[in-house]
C-alpha cells in the first residue's frame, strides 16, 4: 500500500501576500483530508514564501516543499539555495523539473547530485522525469525515461531510494491542457519507471516507490489518473493555483 501524494507546484507565481491568501483559502479542507494519513498533500511555493506558508501550515498534516535547490551546501553560489537552509522550513524538494532541465540547463548528473544532497539533509526529493513530444512520437519514451531514472538513482542506496517520490511528467503535457491518457501514463510508470527501479534494486523497491503523474491535471481529468494502479498521486502546476481546483484534486486522491 502506497500512500497517495499530491503536490502543488506553484512555479514562479504568487507574491507572499497572495501565497497567504491561497493557503488560507484551502488549508482547512486540505488538513481534513490529510488527517489520518489517507493522502499526503504538499505545497511548493516560490522560495520567498516558504517560511510564511510553513508557518500557516504548522500543526496540520500538509507538507511544504521547495521547487529546486543546489547540490552544494554553502558558499559562493550567488542566487542558489542550499539543502540545510531548506530543511529548516520544508520537508520536500522538487528536483529536475523539466522547466529546470529545459531553461536552466539541468542535467541528469546534476539531478543525481541534488538528490544525494537532499537525502543527506533529510529532505524528501520529488524527482521529475518525462519525454518530449518528438521522443514520444518516435517511440523513444521507454529508453529516455528509463535512462533518466537510472541516472537520477545512480549510487543511491536502496533504503534511500524507497523514500524518493518520482513524478512522471511528459513534457508535452505540462501546461498545455493536453494531458496523457490514464492508461498511457500507467504503462510508462509501471513498465518503464518501476521496471528501471526493479533493475537497479529489486521488485520490492520498485513497488515501494511512489510515482506521481504530472501534466495538465485538472479536477475534470484527475479521476482517470487516480484510478490507475501504478499512479500514486499527482504533481499539479496550473490547477494548484486555484484553491477549489487543488482541493478537488486532493480529494480525488483519497481512496
Ligand atoms: C508541473 O508544473 O509540474 C505541471 C505538471 O504543470 P501543469 O499541471 O500546469 O501541466
């Protein structure tokens, strides 16, 4: 039994005041559904709002996550944020989001380094993988996504691997309104992602890791994803900025 996990990736949206407003609009309902461990909800605001959001969520079962971090832990790295800074205020960190890979040159090697540093500082990584449209249309999904998983988990011990969350996010589905099909995402997660984990570790580890689907998830299409046996939740971008939509998506994750 894997506990569902739904994370809201706010990306570069919401001022501190707006973040406060959004959290206040959904906190009570999210806290109710998170009670008793039925589902895990994570909010990932921009860095600057993390302390405020964490303070508002204190005492609730809702967790806070960052959208990125650097692999070094301190020093002359202007503009970066380190794991020992984050773990004072949050529990999760998104690593290797496709927008970071696409616009900021993040590589598989960097993703692997970030995961190791996050784990060393007791942060729970949500590691993003996913193919682009051309790869999808030319039958390269399995090789590409499998390769991303292998690279991300390189030299990571089995016990640590079990605590990592993977988000399968086909790039062509992110922010486009064109979600994958539930069955299609289920197949990539079951065969490719859990398959790579089984090769790297063992079948029990492959079955223990939680894998989210991400890419244009809305209250309308979410049931199709959560009905799939391999999908353990969602990484939600656009719909996580609307309180009613995010609450509806989280509600759908409670089995
Ligand atoms: C994301 O940012 O990870 C994402 C899946 O975005 P959206 O839900 O807007 O497609």
